[in-house]
């Protein structure tokens, strides 16, 4: 409890420190944001005012079909998103063909233990842990840390993981069933008490389509736990593009959208879900955390 009480003040201090550090870096020439009228790819509102924050260069050392991107912010749904979409070829290369975990720090055993412990604290704080005999589905699972946290809590929990890549499928003994391929390979039988998407939804070309599919997999009263990059620390639209260029979670073109509370509230209502928790203070106000519940 004390840890939780202190976490938000620590995140606030970290956010200001990150902003101060970014300002100590020599300034670059960044054009002021301009405006344009465009259909919003994320919320579907036609001819909505957008802020064109500016161009962003690829941050990944890959041979991409397209290397020219910009960040837009829709004033209707408050989502900042990458334009244009990465091509299907680039998406397939990044998520199905490339090795994502073998050279990443998260593959380190000590880092993995800390990550699992951190998720376990959040699941406990938010009362999301499924009971023994319940099922949990981890979408875009990778190393399936949520499944591991649930198994450590109660070995009777049934854990199911899904990922388009087979890279981690044989490395997760805490997963009872690991499905490699699109989500539709798993029967939508309304059996899952908890569904998690941790640092997954920002990679999806159509995150709304994913949200629309979740109720069919959720048990009555089931819960969805989502985490993803949000904004540079304490960013406001008036801050423009420059803070994004120093943002640790600006991964171009892997991170396609930086979603908002407004977007989740609208999408949840359309799909028979309810937003019951929103917190954008994680990691120095750089990451958001969402809980949705099934109203059916």
C-alpha cells in the first residue's frame, strides 16, 4: 500500500526531471505545428481538424519500404498517430520475421523478474488477478509476463497466450497454451476472466478493431488490462513536436498510435464495454494504463 501511495508522486518528479534533461540538450530547428482537415483514421470522424506536429524519422535499423512519416493529432479523439500507416510488408518484417527479444534488455532474466513483479503489483492493486480455475488471455504475449504473474499467484489459473511470432512460444512454461498466429485462431467462446494487452495496442494498424473483438472472448464481468506508450512527459499540444523527438517510446514506425482516454471512452461505449480505470502517470507520465470491463 505504501509503495502505491508513493508511486504517483515519484512519477511526477520523474516526469519533470525528464523534461529538464530534454531541455538541456541543444535545441534543434523544429517547425511549428500546422493544421489540416482530414478524416481521422483512429476515431473515424470525417473532416476533423488535425494538428500536424511534424516529420519523424525511422528509429529502427531496418530496410523499410517507407521511411517518411509524420505525427498527427486528431482534435476529436486526442490521439497522436503516425501517418501514413507502415506498409503490410514492413509490418510483417517487424513482427513476424525479425527477432524482437533475443537482443533486448527485457530478455535478461533479472529484468524479466522485475517486470513480472511490477505487473503483479499492478494486477493486485487493481484487483485483476483471476481466481483458480479462471482463464487469462494474453494478446501479443511475447514472453507472456502477465501469464507468469498469474501462474505465480495461483497455479490453477489457465493461461493462454497469443502472438503472431513464434519467437517466444517455447520459452514460456507458465503458459498452458501458446497460440502462434492471428487472434482468430483462438475460439471466441467468452471464457476469459482477464484479457491483457501490455505494450501491444500501439503496434496495431487498427486498434479499434481489436477492441471491438474483445467482448466475444470475455466472460461476463470480465476485465481487459491494457498498457501502452502515452505521451512525452506531461506533454501538451502547445509543446509541439520537439518533446516527441526526445521521447523514449517514439519508435518509428513500430509505434503507430498514442491513444487517449477520450478515444477509449468512445470505443468502449460502442462495444458494450466500460472504462473503469485510466492512469497516465506510469514511467514519469510516459505510459498509460487502462482497465475495461464487460457490461454484458
